[in-house]
């Protein structure tokens, strides 16, 4: 299945309202077997904006599509110039209280798994293990010709070497690591090729219009089947790549709980949607469960 390039979604007026009651979330976690599905909203407190929330980047930015990237050398130059600059911001981002709370729940065996739609690696940086990166990771680069993978840091060094003095000031950074630059700022930015075959390099992320790898989708479906409940954190569920797992869980009779300040496309399938900031909400839940969460460790009292 391909990610449909759905950039917006208008909530119908008859959606159930959000709540501030964290009791159902705490109850689900205390029972264990919770599968977390996280989206861009969990990383906003780390300085990475989301797409669709208040001030979301879609108001000023259209994400790169797979078709544009593969079909146009000019589009690739524009993407890599903007992404090269945005990568520096991603590299400085640190996990926030929401990421640390999820890691704490995992260490205390309350989770059956973590699926993230994010490409920032912050769940892993917080200590979560076996995270399924549904849309890939900006930390890796893949060659579209030979399939070789390489670290993003290596590509960053190569781009710096051939673009000395490239220091434009971006108007903003987006959840996909793409900085907002004008064509004039992109200028004659130089793109490098695969060191093995000379092929086109692409970040190992799923662009809009690109297929999520089938094996990855099936792995996520299996995680849904094995879970007791689903906990959606910071995702509007606008794109089908995440919504399908919510639908699968609901159809199987598994409780779906959502923590997201704005309405989501999955609200109809959920037993509750908590409309609270994620970091504070998950820290409160952790406290109710007797789990202390700080910048380094989480210990069960």
C-alpha cells in the first residue's frame, strides 16, 4: 500500500469531544500489553514541529513526494540543500518527557511494542528498544540504484566538503527534517552520489506517495494482533499508514486510546481521546503507576 499524499483533514462536527481524564490511559498501561503508536506531536516539545497541529508546518510547507524526488534532479538538489540544513537541527534535538515516559513504560514491561511515524530517532535516544520506525529514519541514507545503506553523518560530511560556506538562515524546520529555504538560498547547492555505484541517494524515509515496505506493515499488523490495547500519542492519524492499525485494533475489539490535543481521524475508533500536552500527561500517568521519570532513569517505586 502506498502512502496517500493526504495533507489535510477536516474533523466532522459530530466527533466525540476530548477529555482531560487520564484514568483510562493509566488503567490500560497497568494491565500491560499496550502497543504505542506515536506521531509528530510527541516530538514538538523537543523543538521539532508537527505537520497539522497549531502552527503546524503544512500551513507553509508541502512535503517532498517520492515522485518529485525521483523524477527531478532540480527537486533533489532543493531537497538535499534544505535537508542538509535541517539535519543539524534534528541532530541537536533531545528526547522530552513524553519520550522518556514511553521508555519507562517499556522498561517496566507495560508495553508490547512501539511503532513510530516519526523519523527523528528520539524514542531510541530516550531508551526505548525494538522501536518500529514505520516511515524510516533520517539517520540513514539509501542508494536507489544499488540499495546500499550509509550513515547520515557520513553524507553530511560529504555535502559540507562540496558546499563550503553554505550557511543560509531557514525560515523554519519541518517534521521531515526539511528546512524552509527559498530557491535563491538553495542556489547552486551540489548533490553527491553513491560512493559505490554513483546512483541517486535518498534518505531512508518514506516520502509522501511512496510505499511503506510490506514486511514492515505486516510486522506492525502482527504487533497489533499481539497487543491488549493501542495507545496513540501525538498523531492526527491523517495518513492511512497509521490509521489502518487503529482500525485493525478496533475491529478486533482492542481498546484504542488517544492522547492528542486536536481531534484525530481515529477518534471514532477510540474509547477516549485525552486533549492534554503529551509530556505532562504521560508524566502524570507514570506518577499514578508509581514510576518516576527523569532525564536519565525511570525506576519503579
